């Protein structure tokens, strides 16, 4: 909870939550003898990380993804509902404040991707850039890791998908438009609300909805296929915006639309509940109850097949509204299938040159 009842501005999490893997927690000891978690807002730390591999095989039956690549761990966007928060616990950090203010940067990602793409066993599966944390979060403006990853994909003619809620994606329009000419890229823009006051509280360091819609329009104009992801739909808070969100995205040129219903897996639940209580105390109980009802009575439903869309009356009502207005505003629009047949590893050195010589040379 916020210190002294004050909301921490510019952050989604209102404090730390215990890490399930740690036996001890760091805190502040007051002169009154009261222990408190270190909840006060701290400057963001950017730490280099050195993974041995960068591609992750996606086996979840709920996700239509093959491979994912995440240039960053943790996300400064600070979305209160973010399902990726518990992954920070594996690194020894908390899913609350730590997730937003300790960002691990995988600067070797481009080199590791090239290494993976050169393996004879590579199956040319579509790589989703992001999938866990946003590849265009604020630090990308300086680090340019995502751009370097795209440059590798461009050289190899490797098909990729991108999901983001940051208009910074437009910086890489030159690469994306060239890849789109060869049907090698698609972009999904996450759009949760058109209410700017709610957006500032719920997703404090993201692009505004207006800028995301402008990004959709600019990508579309450049020939890059765009999909809107209304994710998550939050019962009692954002579900009433579904028609307006779909209409706005369609008018911006989006070819496809998808959605998920809020679920607060693992440590996300205490983070989201604390955020609700801090910002919307008058409706916190209602939102939590309706979100739970949409998942069989629990906000923490992780059952394959229902965790993304939910079940029950609330979930079915959301599904009906989504289908109705997707049909109304999108008609027969479809996202194009990416082309895997153009994959060509470029030469990388002397051995490649010798390997390309005719037999007998």
C-alpha cells in the first residue's frame, strides 16, 4: 500500500509484494519500531543482463505464438495488471515496484538471435518480439536493442510479430515497411482505454491512446499490417469501452482485433488489488468481484482454455459485445499470413564464401 496513504504517482504498483522464492525481504525500520516494505518511489535502475540464448519456444495452447524474444526483463510502463510481473521474481526481484524500476537489458539479443537463426535446426517459426515485456518501453529509445533485433530479422528475411503499447514503434518505420513489402512483419497495438485519466493511473508510462491510434494509422499508411489487442478487458472498469475501442482502431486502419479478460496470475493479484484500492476505493470490491466471476470465482485462474477469455455470465457478455462490434467495424478484414519461404541466412565470413563455391573449385 502507499506510504502514509499517498498514491505513488507515475507507477502502477503502489509498493512491493513478497517474492515467493525469497525467505527474507528488504524493508525500512522506523524509529517507532514499525517495519515497512521499501515502497517509496525510486529512480529506475537499468542493469545489463547476459543470457545465453534469446529465443523462447511458446508451448501454451492459449497463445497463437511459436517463438518469443524479449529484449528487456521488467517494464517501466508500469501497467497495474501486467501478467508478466511474476517473471521478475525469478531474478530475485519483486513483482510490485521492482518490476517497474529494475529493468534488465539484454544487449546481446541481436547477436544471440543471429546465432540462433544460423543453426541448421532453425524451423523459421514466426518470432514474437515481446510477449512478456514491451520491446518499445522507454529505455528502448536510448538502448535501441529492439531496432538491432529487427535489423537482424530484416537481413535474414525472418518473419516477426511485434506487440507494443508505445508509439516509439514508429521510429523503426523504415525497417518495418521494407519487411512488410515481403510479408515478413505484423504489429499488434495494445489498447485498453480511451479515458486518458484512467490510462495515466493504470498504465502510467505508456503512450496515450491517441498516440497509439496515430501509430496504427501511420503503420497502416506505410503498408504494415496492424492488429488491435483490447487487453485486458477489465469488468466493471473498462468493459463498457469495447465498442468505442474497436471503432477507433478500425478507423485507424487496423485489420484485426483480439481481446483478453483480466486475470491476475500469481503476485499480480495483490499488486492490482492495492492499485484498485488506492485509485478507485469506491468500486474496488465491485471490480474484483466481477473479475473473479469471469474466471470461475477466482482472479488467479491459470487453466488453459479459459484463462484468457474467462467463463460465466460476465465473460460471455464481453465475448458477445466483442464479436458484435468486431463484425460491425472490421467486416471481412483479415491479417495477412507471414511468409516463411523467403528466409535466407546472409554470408557471415570466409567459411560461408567457401561453402558457396561450385564443386571442384
